[in-house]
C-alpha cells in the first residue's frame, strides 16, 4: 500500500510548510501537491496546496493534527453545502427509473 491520501488542503503554502514540518517531526512522511504553482501564482489558484501522506499513515497523521490543533473533529463532518448537494442527488436518484 503506497497510495497517497490527501488529509488537508491549505490556501497558504506557509501554513502547509508548518504542518508538514510538524508531521515529519512526528515520523509521518508528507508530500505537497500543487505547492509550487500556489507559490508562483495567486494563492489558492488551483484549490490550494494538498497535504498528502501514505495511506498506512493517514489515520496517525489525522490524530496528530487534531492533537496539535491543526484540525478539529468537526472538520470531518459535511458542511451545509454538502448536505444540500446530497439532498438534491438523492431527490434525483428517486426519480430515475431502474433498468
């Protein structure tokens, strides 16, 4: 299992670097996706810097980020927009006839 999992996205590469350094100091190998483009152009132009970790370290990394104050439990709960989108999708699923 060497798949990389995105565990957080940052609009600032400085925030990304700080969290990356924290996780690496705790033994978590980290990778940044879109870091260079985020620095070279407007911040968050491509959705921000994605912090990725190896799949087998993802749970530990999330636990460390919560303990370190970089994430909150509620960050993993769907926001109002996601709840609305789910309602709309479910509405149309009910309308679609099964083949």
